[in-house]
C-alpha cells in the first residue's frame, strides 16, 4: 500500500510456481507491484494538476480573449512584440486549445512499466 496526499493506492498480486518460488521471483513481483503503485501516484498528481488548470481555464480563456480584443483596438505601430505575437496566435490558431486540460489517467512514457 502506498499513501499519497490523503489518497491510498494498494495493489495485490499472487505468483505461483509448482516447484516453489525463488527469492528473485518474489523480489521481481514486489518491484512490479511497487511500480504499479508509483504509476498510480504519478497519474494522480497529473490528474490533480489538470483539475486545477481546468478550474482556472475558463477564466484564463476569457482573459486571453479580452486582452486580444484590447490589443486589436490599438494602432498596429503601438503594439509591443509580445502583443503582436499574442494577437497572431489569437487570429491564426485554434487558440482555445491552449486552455484544454483534459486528462483521464492516460498511460504515457513517463510512467511506463
């Protein structure tokens, strides 16, 4: 069992060998089980981070759009380089995608077993 941030991750597994188990087989099984618990903690941390970003995402998206509209109202020569880049992103790209924080415990290379 592994406890992290008031969440508990527990895994149980059994291994059999009709000739008996070696210490190496037992140790390998223990390591595999620990990796699963570590993976659960890593994915939990990422899911918690994404939930935080999602809760502020709508505000940040509205703020970005309002800021871009403010920049559009300025004369072109009065815009800073950062403002021009922000406006270009707003006009040329799917700018809402930068505020997309979906995550459903997908497996990724970081937590590969």
